[in-house]
């Protein structure tokens, strides 16, 4: 297939591109390199397996050109850092909402068969119950979650009004190589450098899921008919505290850094675990029993 990956130089996007190249697809990556890194896909560009467009999804004309002739679009381009979205709400809105609208409209006008949208568990906000199923209200706590909830609504509008098939994947906390400025890479860097590990609040319960598993799900979503029936949680279904995470990483490194607890940050969701009943019924697969098992390979 000819496939467009927006945000394909970023953390999750570049791992997806690796897989798509292995499968022999014709890949176009559109990325403004705000959080993406060209080195993540440089080898594919040099080999001619990937066409790279240094463009912005806020530019409709460029997105429409990128969609031309594509059968499938993976839409991952976003301001995907919670605190970054809080600090610059204008950018997160223009990218995550206006940009998503542009990608949907361009895909529809260019006759794309299916679009797969990477949403987030942040759309739910603070959980009213655990585990959180897809019927939970979308009470976003921060501007990032709100922008993803708005993107989902536009996805549903386009699916209901035209020929474009849309899959919405609500991702939990994805981790793996190439990520930065989020909790696991920050902890790793501090452990390596002998610095304190700072935990804000200390009451967090986080659903971590490895990037290889998420890429597997994204590939399954390309053809699965049941996945078109509404948003789907993608996570481990298990909760990990930040103290557990810090101890696990220190054990892997053979280090014993100081753990420091500071005041909670109001924009951050405290507790979340995914209800995976719908996910398992649709994709017929199950995440690893230990959500942190990929840490060893990552380290």
C-alpha cells in the first residue's frame, strides 16, 4: 500500500515506519520536526524507502498533497507532551485540533480508504472508576486531553458523513527508545547521571505499554472491521506506581539514586488503568503480563 504517516519522525511514528518499511509498503512521512527527530528515520530516507516531507499538518495544501494516492493514513502528528501542551495551549490547539481536521479533510478529499487516529487516555481526565472503559465520560483535565477529545469528535463526524473509515486508538502511556521529556526517559537519564529521581505528588498509578505492542495494534487496525465501531483503549490493563517504576529502573542499572517527592502538578492525571475487554474482543490479542518487561531491552 501507499501509506502516509503524519508525525512519522517522532517516537511512536518512527517505530511504526520501521515496521511498514519491513513490510515493503510505499511510505510518505510528513513531520514538522517539532518533536520528531530526522535521525529516527534517516536510514529509510537514505535508502529510498521513505519519502520525507518537512511540512506542518496545519498547512492544509501540504497535507492534501501528501495524501494523494494513499490508501491508508496513520495520524500521529501532535503536540504529544502533556506539560508542553499546557505551557503552549495555542500550539497544542492549532496542531492537535486544526491539524487533525486538516488531515481528515485531506484524506477524505483524496479518497483515502482508512485513517487511524492516535488518541490518548488523557481524553478521559481523572478516572471516576478503574479500570476505565470506553464509555467513561471524556472529562479532560488538561489542554492535551481536551485537544485529543476534540480530534476524536471530528474523526467521528468524518466517518459518519463520508466514505472515510476512521479508527480511534486511545493509547495509554507508551514507552520505548527514541522518546524524551516524559517520565521513563527522564528517570533513565537521571539514574545514569547519578541525579535524584523526582516524583510529583507520588500517588500516580500509570498504565504503561511498550511501543512494539502499540505498533502491532496499529498494523492490525489497518484492516480490522470491528475497530471502526468506536474508540478502543490500548494499554496493559495494569497500574504501576512511579516508585515501582523508579525501583525497577534502578535495579536494571544497578544504581541506588535518591527519590525525591515534590508537590503534585495540577495538570497531570493521577490514576489510570485501561479496561481492555473491548480491545481484546476486537483485536484478539493480549498485552504482556508484565507491562514493564520491555524496560530491560530499552535500557
